[in-house]
C-alpha cells in the first residue's frame, strides 16, 4: 500500500467527518493516537473535548443549544491498563466493557452497527492500541451504500508496526448529500515530529469551517509516560 501524506489528504477533503489515527512514531518507541471531529450542523459543531483523567469525553459547548445528545455526546477515549480504545460513538463503552470481561474488540463490535441517522447512516469507526507492543486494530461498521437493510463490518489488525507508520480511517469519503461512507482500507501514513508539531499540522489541515475538536496522545512504550493535547474550536 502506498503511503499518503496525512496533512495533504486532510487539506484536500473538506469533510472526512470523524477520523482516527493509530500508529508508531518514527522514534520507534512511541505509540501515537489521534481523533478528530467535524460538523456541518449547529448541533454537531456545538461540542468540545474534555479530558477526564486518561479518558476523554465530548460535551456541549453551549448546553442551551444542545438538541439531541444521543449521537454526539460520548467518550471517544477510554484506557484499560495498557490498552487505549478510541471510537466515534458510544461503542467506546461497548468495547471497553467487553475487554474488562476478557472478551474481544471484534466480538464487542459485532453487537453494534452503523449510527441510526438517515439518510447518512454514519459509520462507526473504532480502534484500540497496546502501548507495550504498539499493536493496533481498526474497524468500520457501515451500511451497504446507505441502505440500512444491510450491515457491513470490517476489521483490520496491525501487529509489530514499523517505525513511522500508522493508519488513518474516517467516517465519510467526502462531503455530499447524503454523505458517502468511507470506502477501502485504512490509509497508510507517516508519523513523525514532536506532539505539538503533529497536533498543529493536523489541526491546520482540517477544513476551517467544519473542524470542531482534535485529540492527540503520544505514549512512551517503555515507561508508559503520556503526552496529550486537545484543541477545541469553541473556546
């Protein structure tokens, strides 16, 4: 698979929706996590990321303007021992609870489907990464070409990842009405630079009108030391 430049990829797509990046830094000793959200409606744009220990949740920036919290308020990030789970919805809790009981990432997500938001039927994207090994998994649950009668579940597993390599998956192929779901495999990308450079380049590559919030985390594979950054458009 050919590597893409993640920053160019984002600059050329006005609406990839919500996105997950997992991988290993070029230093070969750091796992990297990123998650961003975008929005077109007032309700979707009325959000901020808030850290809660090692976890992170979405909250309404202006609670008075919150219309329907069911698909926009959730925990995108949960940590269990040496594993970090990241998703674009409340399936974070589904995976987290399954792992706590000794069950699997894949098994948990087979109990879920795409979001119930016609006519887009937004895909559920999910990932998990182990900070000791750097091994990670990604998944997307989506409808068959926006037809809610059929669910498609895809799982991708990356063991012993190479230094500087990661993968990027997002909910939407591009803007549209209805919005077309992401297609194909997660995209192979290069990961380097310090956390501030990486974070700022991601944020500046997202469409100015549609971007809402960005989370990044670098974890030292040997010590477990974490560096986290959060950027919210709403301040």
